[in-house]
C-alpha cells in the first residue's frame, strides 16, 4: 500500500469509514519527496525520540520510524486509530496516543517514552492550533529541535527579522527560545484534500543560552506583549500602557538612555533589544 497514492489512501480510509473533518483541519501530506526532504532537513536519526502531532494516516510517521529510535504520534481523532493500527503494523518503535495535543502532559510523555534519547518534534501541525501549540511546545523546554509544517504566512511570522512587517510578539517569543529558519515551501497540491494556502517547513533549534535569566523572563515577556499590544502605537505609548505603574517620563528616559527612538514601533526591535528594555524597566518596578 502506498500512503502517498490518492487511490490507495482513499481505499484505506473508505474501508475504515473515515471522512475528512474540516473542523479538525485535516489535510494529509501525500508527497513522498517532501516527506523525505522534511526528515533529511530535520537531522533526525538513531538516538532520537520524535514527537509527532497529527499523524493522519501515518505516511510521515512511517518514514520517521525508519529514521529515529522512537516515535510517539499524538492523534485527537479516534476514527484514525484503526487506520494507524493498520498502516503502522509491525513498527515496534512507534506509540500512538489518542490525546489532545493542547492538553498533553509534554514533560511526562517525553520522560516516559524518550529516556536516554534526544527529544525532538517533527509534525504537520493542524492549522487551527498552530500558534498556541508552538507556544506549549517551546514553554515545555523539552526538545532539542522542532521541525514543523505550518502555513506559509505563519512561517514568515515565526522567522521574521526586525523591521519585517510580519514581525510580531510570536516572532520574538519563538526566537527567544530558538534559532528559527524557514527551510522550504510546500505547495497546496502536496496535500489531500488540498488546503487553500501553501505551507512551509520551519526548523526551530533550541538555544543553549537565553538573552535574559529565568528570573527575568516574566518582565521580558511583559515588555514584548506591551510593545505589540497595539501595532500602530509607538514604543513609548505601548510600554506606557503595559507598565501603568511607571510614569511615561520614566519610560521615555529608559528608551532614550538605551539609544532608541521613542517613536519606533515594536516590529523594529529584536530579542536582544527587548532584553535590554526589559532589564531596565524591571529595575524600576
């Protein structure tokens, strides 16, 4: 059976009475060259434990199992469990969990299934939960790297550089934890059913060092949220709203002393800029 063949895949799903759910954003990747390029780009190999979210019919899962030491595939749709039982039969290094990825105990899962292995993520993420799921995965601080299929527009936001119009709070958040790189785009025709937008593969490599200490993270993220809370506002006005306990003059002094123009907007700043700002603001709180 060729899981990248629409005919074979359609026959398989029909036998199991499966129909695609728009609510779950189900679009199965059916391009074997793309799948192999994802795995080669991810650097996944022996000694790795891979968390996959949304395995679908198991096409990517099977290829991951051939490369990694262990794969845990998290699938919300229980209708796909018998499908995966069939397509992954005999692959003893794969565990399928019927779980909601947004409620999954990530630390426990990694500790249970990936002991002694390098934990990584490789997944075609459901579009409807992409951003909150990435936040959960990064905040868990469990993974050495994440190789993710996301909407092309989302990929551009996550990998933007200061000054790009796509730069936002999620950009800074992602690049605080990781070095983010967009590897290649994937046209809609590589999926079944085809989505309305193109996708892209991003690689997020966890940073060994952060721009602020663990204790300073709350003020750092507060600064980032404030700076992007209203994109049309200047940095001075945004931070004044986000740090109401400080006077506007105090905040203006901080911005000027650090060499920034108070009229600049948040999208012009990078993680190191926000680290400097948050440290100075934190000293006044």
